[in-house]
C-alpha cells in the first residue's frame, strides 16, 4: 500500500462512514483500487465474490442464485461501504438483490413512464416540448435494484450503436424546439471517453441546443472515474449540467467529495436526484443529513422521486404521504436551497408532477390565508389596484406559446377553453352547445380578433392563435 496515489486523489484517512477492515481492499494496490477500469472489471455479482465479507440472508442468497433477475453488479468500492453486520444497511439494500423482486404486482409496468411511446428514434425520448432524453448507454457502474429502466439497463443484448447516436442527433438537429438535451442511460460516464466526447461535440454543434445535461450515478458507484482528463473534456462543452443520483448520506465518502469538488471546480452545475425508498431513506432526519452533505459539496438537491412502479419494486415503495411528510419536515427547518422538489413521475408518460404540503389555506380576491412551517396562520392582503398581466395581448406570451402541451396554463391564459379527456368529444356529441361554464370568460380585444375563434377547428376546446414558427414540429 506504499504506492504513490494519482495526484488528484485525496487522502482517504479523512473521516468516512466506511466500516473498518475493508476486506475488498486486501491485497489490492492503491493503483488498482483507484483505477476505474479495475473497479468495473472486478464488479461483484455472485455469492462467492462477496465471500468472507457478507453473510447473506436466505432471501438474498436465493435471489443471487436465481435466473432471470435484473442484472447484479457492485463495484468493490461501493461494496466496501456495506456494513456486513447490518442486514438493513442502506447501501446493501440498494444493490444486493432480494427474492422479493420476483413479486410483481398488477400495477407495476416494465415501461412505467411510457418512454417507448415517446420515442421517435431508438433511445431518444421526446416527452416535453423543448427537451429530449438521449439514452446512450445500457450499462451502469452498479445496478440499483429499483431501477426505472430495468427493462433495458444491464441487458448485454441491448447496446446503443453509432448509428443510434447519429439518428438521435439528426432528430435533435431537425427539431428547432429542442433547446435542452439530457444524456442518460444506463450511465453515460462509463462509455469510452472518445465516444462520449464525439456525442457531446455533435450535440454542441447544433445551434439551437442551449444546454446539455448528464444524468449519472458514477460519482457514487465509481468516484475514481471522475479524473482530471474526464472533467477537462466535459468542461469543453459548457453550458453542461450534471444530475447525480444520491440516496443516502453513507454514499458521500471522501472519494465522492473529491469527485464532486473536481466537477464543481470545472464550472459544472451539480444537482442531485434521490429516490424515496422504504427502509433506506424514508426518514426525515436521514434525508436532511443527505441534503446538508450535498449542499456542502456544492450539489443542489433537485428532485426527490416517488419510487416508480417498476416490476418487483413493491418492497422499495413508500406511500406518497411519506414524501410529503419529509418535505414538511424540511421546509422552514433548513435552507430553501437544500430542499428538493418532491415529484411523482406519472405513469403513461405523464411526466413529473410536483407534490407539496398544503400551505395556502384560503384565497380570495383580497386576501390569501397561509400557514407557515410552525403552524402560524396569517393573511396576505392583495393589492387593490393590480391590473393583471394579459397573455392575450402580451407580445412575449404570444410569440412564445407552445404548440400542444400548455396544459392548465393554456386555460389560465385564455388560449384554451377546456382540457378534454380522450374520447370526450365523441361520447358527448349530442348536439348540445358547450355549457356556459366552458365558454371563454373574457372579451377578446378587437385588435386580436383575427387570431381568435377559428370556425374551422373541430376541437371545441381550442382557440386559435398566431402560429408559432419557432415551436412548430416537423
Ligand atoms: S444507476 Fe440509474 S440507470 Fe443505472 S441501475 Fe441505477 S437507477 Fe438504473
């Protein structure tokens, strides 16, 4: 162990939650341990790989020996964080399979987010109007037992090719509405560096792409992958943001802090994504500790996800009220920027739906009654003379309107009269005019008349407006 460490590595004698006597490092040189390729090549997946380190529970052993499980893989580094004496260790439960994964309930779906139906070319998901998700790798540094994309992640037969990347990039280039591209997978950061750079370079050459994001768990499973060469390469493609998947304070070791420091020093804005997991992090104090440690490492807690309804995830899922309770325990009790947004990623491709505790008790034209985190109830008096902004006359609103996905904001702005469930029209065609309650309430200014009521429209909910060239989809 006297070999010289690579210069970018910090001293591991710093305090850490790593159990003493790390058996995985016995006989391993520092040079190997801190080599990310060595870590990946020695990924642990069979009971014998953990020999002498963990005594498995029967339900774990059964899962490790059972065919057809979601891919099993743990880096020796991440395995070294497992407390061998704690069967409920939060690190262990995230990566060691349990036979409970074989129990699939009726509400669980392989493609729980409806990604396939939003995929115009292989691996590219276009769910929202102005941003796309590019799946560019099916492999990860470690495999989370609750993975949302377990339908394709870890499958050696499901690899993305250069042809796939080019098709994805061509799609983005042909769609000027796309200003934000998220690279994910699998994990983009374990692709060969030249492959990742070639993808980044081609995306950056598209003039209408403003921001590139990378979604990754590499800094957690494989912090040694974050080296000066990688960071320097990434910083050539700014503005480049990174969202890192963290679930528990035990994951934030000195090695992880070093990796985060390098990324933040390179000007990469860092955010975290956390999955709410039963028995792992469904405790307000655990979450608070995690978020505090993240902000100390310059990572902004971004999303707290309700665990998706993926097959075999029942033993990981909590009630939604648990998430609300956690947010309630944070708001007012810690810095606002240490509190993520709690979301349900809605099934059927519904997208992220934010869920909040209720702070607005009542709201009239004159007064909003609110309560604070302590239970104090107060009144905010609204200004009497406020002339509301009018999106029907505001040039910025008229030119920036989206073409189809405005949702409730379209009702508020007066661009739509209603949002109709599928088949609403056909099941209500009884020659009855639209009820008064669904008629537009405001008078349309004369100057805008040509942009309004379009008799050619068959959808009674639609009100036409000036076409928006920028957002036209081809
Ligand atoms: S790192 Fe992400 S993509 Fe990979 S297994 Fe975990 S959740 Fe799935």
